[in-house]
C-alpha cells in the first residue's frame, strides 16, 4: 500500500524532525566546530523550533501554501547560507504541490527533486562538494530507482532512508569545496559534514513517517 501525507501530517513530520535535530545538539555542534563556525545546529534547530511553534497555523494551510510559508520562515529565522538554501528549497517544492491535497509517492519524489534542484542552483554546489546535497542527492536518486521498479512503499522508504544515511557518512571521505572547511589544510577530510548529517536526519524521519502512514491503510 502507498502513503499519503496531508498538511497536518507534514507538520507532524516537522515536529518529529525537530525532536531528532534538537536531541543531537552537542553532536552536531562538535562536528561543525571541527570544520566550521560551530553554529550549524543552533541555526537549524532555531528554524525547526519556529516551525513547531507555528504548527497550528501551518497545518491549516493547503500544501503549496504551507510549503511556501515554511520556506519564508526558514529563510528569515535560520542564519547564514542554510536559511537561504532551505527557504529556496521549500519555496521551489511548493510548485509541484499546487492544487494537491495530499503527497503520495510520486509527488514526494517531485518535492524532493525540486528541493535538490533549488539547493544545487542557489548554492552553486554539486554532489561531492561535502554539503547537504551529499545526503539529499543519493536519496533522490534511490527514490527514482524505487519508483521505476515499482517498489512497495515500505521498501521504497527504507531504501531512500539508507541512501540518505550513507550519503551523509560518505562526506567523511570528501574534501570541502565551499565554506570554512575548504580553507583548512585537510579541507575537512576525515570529518562528517554537519549539513549533510542534519539533512539525513530529516530524510530518515520523513521516510520513517511515510512508511508508518503506509501501514495505516
């Protein structure tokens, strides 16, 4: 059976993602302090916390409007380049949701692909540059493969989740092209990219939640 996520469901996912990100504060800050400014977790946590605080309002919106508003909130609350990238991603992802009341398997792929395209274009980065893209891009690729094979929803969610986690883990072997880590002698080699890790947290939470919804049918 497939899954379908409505506006209220998506905000439930946001709450769960916030709980996971919030609980990993020390770990993410430690990762970021090794290669960057040490403020990545503070910024991302602040953005998701703001979304949770406004959940009652956001969950009453149509999906496309909800995503645009999430994008605006993230852009205004999350500091640095992450706010611009996440904001751009959500605003871009609102387009495939126009006129839709729920997010199914095909639509969620379109949403994630739109996010990936927006982040890639706005950040002028690509897979392998040691950024959040290195978690999101493998997940989107795996998602398309699963759709093409017409995989069961639960297997699709598990495969995409695994691709996101492995993508984040692979950043340990990459040299940074952008950000403060790129100025270090080792260019961050041997360290995980915190942006890829927090992106993987979101994708893992989303896929777990989608799988859970598929079992309710």
